[in-house]
C-alpha cells in the first residue's frame, strides 16, 4: 500500500472486521482490487520486508472495504483509525477515493 516498505498494523487486542477475527499481533497489509469498484483489505502474517511481493499463502483474512468519493482530493495516501463505542473505523484515502471498514474489539 505504502511506498516501498511494507505497511503494517499492530494491535495489542483481537479485532473483528466484518465478522472475521483478527488475533492480536502485527500484520502486513495489502490492498486488493477485487473488481472495478470493489476493494479488499488483506491481513498477511508476513509483516516485514519491502512489501513488493504478496505471498497469498500467508494471508490471514480478506475484508471487503466500503468505497466513497471524497470532496477534496488527497495527494498522499492517508490511513486513519478512528474510535467508536466498541471499536472503530479503519480508513484509507488517496486521490478522490476513501476506502473503509468498521471493526470491533473482540472479547
């Protein structure tokens, strides 16, 4: 996702994205364009390296992302985590596109 180095997410607690459990830990993140308007966030057990070669055999989960158009284009890929009552929202924005998914803290 980012430039050159692998984009990672580290979580000290287990999370649930769209019904899929993500155990606490550190994951490499990949963005997959599944079709013209459908994107997926892929959690991969490989979390170090250059991020140039995606080893699908190490994928942990693939989460469907909601696609939106933003009113003002963003030049730099921006990843945000915002809080909600029992979890939050993972969002990434680049150009006029915002991709997002809600998540919950697992018990």
